[in-house]
């Protein structure tokens, strides 16, 4: 697709009636949005076909003109799709590029298409349609990511790993449980996406410039034709609202934050020091100087994309925050933010789904790490509460002394001889060793939502039924 065409100093053919001359070159440059809003061509044409059809149905234009318009618009659609359309910067945006081409194709009937509408409701329509499709795509992609996690969780419902708080070993958990934490996060993201689709499911077309129109239009008809639940209720709000774009960016920012935390974990887990997971060559890169290196670049880039998405959210919030009602040209700056964030989010979800399915999990490394750092100390304290009748606070103190002793001897809790443990508290018996293994620790945590393999399987079943 060629971008710009020739220069001319004549006034704009769409709105230039009261203008003696054309714009300064810099005016044209700052004003034009065709460079990015040409992405909306399919939505623009769909919207125009629905509008023209409604106009004819209401007797506002003739059936003959409508047929010409619809035929011309379909021709333009295939021209653009096949790359045979010349976009012009002088024509500012996608709306006027399409309409000008329509005039060339069908003559004066083209001039009737813009009856009872404005670019203000037209752009609100095109952009909503685009965001709606993007949300639907995001919903599907999140479903794919959740499915990948469910498979890995099932595979590793019993694989023990260290659970962390403050990135310090806390208590043993299962890798399946850890995977299911992400299923919860991406499940919430998907619920937000569905909610946002419901929110934006109102048709803006027919709000016209801001006040509605005197023509006897049928906004319910266009809403239905375009797949919206109903028309918007207030024409002023309709042309000045970009909440749907901001909601998309907010959802993208929250999902991006989740993806970034996961990316960070993959970066940490794949270090030789941790060695919990290994990404195959398909998801790693090498170093141009250090031959031994294998870097998790995809995870790092997912982490970075989140920064971009956050930037887009803040940009659009800032663009909108001071605008008086209704439309102002500032709002033209909404699209690039959303397009860029959508591209980043799609890439990040796709790369992450690939990595989750790709990574090899080193269960031996995870299990060894799970046992280090006195991760079963809480199990010892719980045993003292249960078997020796100690109040939890006292049990905590006794356990703390056992940990200090093990630390001074450079061994694990389970390696302390019984005589040492009994010197700390006389009621300890050799039964205590049963709870000091990581498997026993994990299996005991059967509380609802806990890390026991039986609970993890229950969580998996819950999500399988919803995915
Ligand atoms: N290109 C414009 C945009 O993206 C379309 C709406 C123009 N409306 C106007 N009143 N100048 O916002």
C-alpha cells in the first residue's frame, strides 16, 4: 500500500468549502492520522455499509444510491485488501480516504453517505469495532495460555519445589500448585476482558457530531447490523468517550504485569544457580562473545513489553484527562497507543504460551532446593502443637532453636539426631521425622486451595470445566 500522494495547495475536498487555501505542510503533517488509522479500513467500510443501508431503509436516501454506495464500498474493501489502494495524507484519515475514493468510483451518490453522521461518531464506531475484535482475540489467547498451564500443572501436581516469600525459601509447594496460581491470574484477566466486551457493546453511530441528528434515522437497526447489543444512550458522551480504549489498556497492563512476573520467574529459574527449568533452543538465544551462554531473551522481552503497555495506558489517560466535552482532536492520539499495546500484548501472550509448553522442568533440582533452607520448620512447629500439645507460639520458639542448632551444625532439620531435638524439647519423639520430609509437608496441606496434590487436582478440575 502506498502511503502518501501528491502535494497540492487546494483546500480539502471533504470539508474545504469555507477555506480559501490548503493547509501548511506542517499542518498537514500534524493533522493527518492516515498513517496509522488505515488499520481501521475494514471497520470503517462495515460501518458505512450499515449506515447507508439504514438510510435507505428509512427513506433518507434512495435504494438506488444505497446500492451504488454499497457496491463501491465493497470494491474499495477489495482494493485495500489486495494492496491496490493509494492512501493520501491530504485526505487526513481513513474515513475521508474511503469516501473520496467512493466519489471517484460512483460519482455524486457518494456524497449522500455522510448524511446524518459525522466523523466523530464514525471514528468512535470504527475504533470500538476494532477494540471489540481485539478483546475477543485476547480472550482466546488467554484461554490458550491457561490451557498450557493446566497441562503443566497436571503433569507436575506432585512435583515438589520450594515456595518463596521475599524470594527466600518459605515452605515446600508443588510446581503444579505454582502453575495454578498463574491460571487464577490469567483467569481473572480473561474475566476482565469479557466484562470489557459487555461494556463496549453499544453502537455509537448516529450520535453524529455530538447532538444527534434531525434525520429520522434508526440507531437500533445499525446497532443490530453491526453486532452491538444496543445503541449508546447519550450522543455527547458517545463522541467524547474513550473508556473502551482505556479499559483495553488497563486490562492489557494488568495482564502484562502478570506476564512480567512470570517472565521474571522464568529468568530466575533458568539460571544455572537455580536450574529449575530449561528453555529449549527454540526459546533461547546465545551470546556473541560467551560461548557457554543460553539466554532467556523471550522472557526478558515479555517483561519489557509490559513497560510499553503501561506507557500506553498512562499516555491515553493523560490525553483524555483535561478534555472538555465533546470531541477534541486530541482524541486522535488514542489509536497508536492501543495498536501498539495490542501488538505487545499479543506477542507477549503468544511467547509465554510457547515458553510454558516448551520449558523442561528439572524436578530433581526443585526437590533438592525444596528441602534446603529449613523449609519444613513450620511442619515441626505444627507437629509440636498437634502431638505435644504446645501452644503455637511456644512451638514456634522451640522450632527456632532447632533451626539455629541445625544451622550451627551445617545440616538439615531432618538430619539432627533425636537426642539433639529432645535436648531442646523432651516431648519430641522419632515420629517427628515423618513430617520433616518435603513430600509429607506438601501432602499435609489439604486445606481448600492448599498445595497438597489432591487439592491441586481439585483446582485443575475446576478450571478444566471452565476453559
Ligand atoms: N481522524 C479523526 C480521529 O481519529 C477522526 C475524527 C475527526 N473529527 C473531527 N471533528 N475533526 O479522531
